[in-house]
C-alpha cells in the first residue's frame, strides 16, 4: 500500500537533522536516482511535464512499487508532476500523460504495447535493459510509438529496506530456489541466478561504485555421506560473484562505474551462520518482527495502521535497544509527553496569549498529536510483547537457548526442558533443536531424532528441518565413514571443527546490563577481521585480486566440475546462461586506483559518509583503502534483523559505511518453512 510522506519532517515530528542522520548514503543516492534523475528528467520548471504542461499518472508493477514506496511518498511525487500512482494492470483509458516505471518482462511489454491505449505523452523507464526481442515489440507498436517521448533504463533493481542500511533483490524463496534438492538441474536456475546478479550490479551502478568482490568459498567434502548435489550448492556464492563481476566489467566499459575499486562486496550464504535466523533476539525490532509477525500487515512493517520505518522517530530510537531498555524508554516518553501536555501553554487561556505564543502553540499541535499517536502504538507493541514473553515462558526458554549456543547446556537439558514444558509451542521447540543441531555438529542420528520428535511432539515435516540444515552445508548428522565436519573445508586448510559459539564482545555489541544479550551474529567477527585486514583469503577469496593487492599472491577461485563455455547476451549484457555454471577463476587484470565518485556527505553518526574510527577500536590496521571504503555484505538466502542491527552499530562505531543486502529479510518462521522445502 502506498503511503504519503513528509519531505521536511514536520508531519512526522522529525527534524531535518534527525532525518539526515537516519538516512544512509545508499538511500539518499537511490532517492536522487529515482526522483531527480528519472522523474526530474521529464519535469518542467513549473513542476508539470515539459512536453504537455500536465500532471501525469505513474504506472508501476509489483516489484517497482516495492522499490519506490520505500524511498518516497505521494507528497514527494507531486513535486515531480505525478498526481496519481496506479498499477500497470489497470488499462482504463486516460487523457493524462503516462509515466511507466516497470521491469522489462514480456507481460509488461504486452500491456504497454497492446492493452494500454495511448492518447497523450508516454515516458517509459525500465529497471534494466529490455531484450532485443522486447525492443522489437515496442518498435512494432505504432500506437505507442506515436506518443512515446522517453524510453530509458533507470538501473535501479533493488528494494531499499524500511531500514536505510538494508536492501533486498529477491527472490524471497531463494533458499528453496538455489538450495533445494536438484535445484541446479532446474531450467530456470541460471535465469534466476542471473536476475539476482543483475539486480545486485544495478546497486553499484546507482552508487557509482566499483567493488572488489569476495565470496564465501566452501569446498565439497570428501565423504560421500551428504545430500546429493551439495558440491553445487556450496558453489552458489561463487557463481553469483562471478556473474556480478562480469556485469560490472560491462558497466566499466561504458564508464557507468569507476575504473578502480572503490568499495568491497562480500557474498555469503546462510550456511555461514544458520543460528542467526533461528535464535530469539531480545532487541525491540527483532522481537516485533519475530513475535508479532502475524499482526504485521501490508508491507509486513505495518502495525495497527502505523508504519514502522525510519520516519517513525520513536521506532528509530527503540529498535536496537534491548527490550528491557526499550520498555524503560517508553515509560520515560510517556512521562515526558504527559508533562508537556500539562505544561505551560496547554493550560494557559488562549485569550491571555500574545500572537507569538499562540503561533508556537499551533505549530506544536500536529507534532504533539503525531508523538502521542506513535507513543500509543509502541505502548501497545510493548504490552503485546510482554504477553508473548509471559505466555511462552520465553525468559526461561531464551536462557536455555543461549546456553545451548555457547556450549553451556547439553542434550540432557533439552530433554528435561521438553519434559517439563509439554504445552510449549511446536515452533519454539523446533527452534531450540535447530540451535542445538547447528552448533553441535554431527550429533544427530536416528535414535536421537526419534527421541526428540516424541518428546517435543513434532510431526515428520517439522523434525526433518534438522536434517535439512545439511543442504546449507551444516553437517548435523553422524557419519559412519568419518566426520563430515573434518572434511568440509573452507579454502585451503581451514577445518570447521566446532560451531559452538565463543562469548566475545565484538565491536561492543554485547550489553552486560541486560540478560539474554550474549548472542552476536557470526558476521560481527567477519566484519572485525575485514576491518583489521585479517579476513582470510582462503575462506573469502577474491573473484579477481583488487588493484591495491596486485603485487600479492593471487587467490584463485576453485574450478567447478560442472562448467561450460558461454556467449554474450543479445542486448550487449552478458547472457543469463553464459557464466552462472561456468565457475572458474577469472584472469587477473590491473586497474587504475580511483576514489568513489558517489556523493559522500559528512555525518557524525557515520551515515551517510565516513568519519574517523572510534578510539581504541582501530587496532593494527593494514591497507588504509580497505578500512575507509564502504562494505556491502550480501546474503544469498536472506539476512536477519540482528545482522542489520550490526551494520548500524559498526557504521556508527567505526565511522565506516556498512550495508547489508540479501535476497530477502529473514524471520524465524519463514526460515523454518524454507528448511522444510529443501529435501
């Protein structure tokens, strides 16, 4: 659903300074690309369309609606000559000018050329390049060509998360599409992987950045006791990295991205950290999307008609707080608002006010009402979360869950807990078993699985989630012919011996003032290693070594046993079938170093822009370029809210832009449902 937004901050009670701090470089540049560059190119000086002096209708499809709605609102579009937003499937005739921002699918091309009847000016913006066949269909449409004024590529194929440091590309069911049994044999596999690569590449074109690309590399195990096709699934990150590299080479040739590397992109999969999507997180935002997921509507971030995003100043202040701290802050806000409502001005007789005082009172009324409305919503949310915690005994459950993850509890504690809590929901029981299986490798056998299924009262489809972790490369089952965890290597010589977590306060993420705040995603350790230039090139090799490492030994990508030569795409872009299965190292090339040519405004919070790293956190640093450039982490299979919180924390702590992207934003129930589909 499309919602209006304020441009200046008065309507939502947020000052211009606060809004700037809440935005990121990525969200600012994406907004500029869609509004100023795309819509601004067809706008006249009077705010209407240059060619007709009229306001226009903007037609969107489902995907571009997601893109645009998280960037701007109706109030913003009015400034660019758009009076109405409609779905492209609505073919009702109109005399107004038409602006199309759509993906170049065959269905959209057919609607554009045949179904829609055009009687005024038409401006068409595709998210990416249409195929030559689609361009031919457009050329053949005489009734369209007679009114066509603009035909361009917007080069924006990613969706900004309501949180300004996250973005998604789809598909939301990427875990099933790329990691299920036989996925690599499906005819649409190459096309879907290419689509993800194309959407990810469009982000760097928009940002005017050229990344050095790294990926999580896991070599297939020597043991034969693992799900068939695991070799191919472990190479998905590499295939995507190679595809993105090919696309960006094409854009380099047309000078759409810089010649030298300006940032770093690290592509990972969910097998790197299968615990983060399962464990109960105790920060406000994570709890809302986990425990109240069934009450969220529309774009899955609307609670009782209230949108939870960066325009909600109270939500921004609460979202990364531990729930106990957030509850205290809500109480403080209630007291503060109550004192304001009973303070000077509201009890004063209007007749006794001078004009200046009266004007100030009137100006504050909308902000007061918005603050009160937002506070009421968050009081309701906190109450609903408290009910969930009490009814599900989540405090006791969460303590055991974290003890399991950190190796302080055994399977005996699990059995005792299930025996004493027979009425606990099946979903929570399954989450606890998944946490144990993902951190205590190769412990699951038929006897233990049967015992757990009986005690937890889970059906066959739920218990198979445990074994299906193996499709992500997590060895949970016992082996007769040797340990899979000892044969599953990451690059050269790295052995995955144990997945039990160590308690570490990485980047100061742990909060010792509150219980149940021990868990930190594994991504924190990888970002710490990347910041200190210690990220292993065996575990995370480069597709091609960046220019500033040109003199270093080159780490080559492992060669796939399933490779085939490719050919160029018809539109001048690499073909979607050219390289996704041709997984090999790309020959080294030298580039001239160059800084980012993207806008980089300064900000005290590190977003947007970059500032000096915090004292005591710099450590012994290596190449300065890797410490100051932006870092993009992309999760095939989706990222979690805890990982998104990490991006904010690292950006603010180190003054370094960190962005988290993925095929989707994962919630525990969705992740478990996806696990069921893998076998």
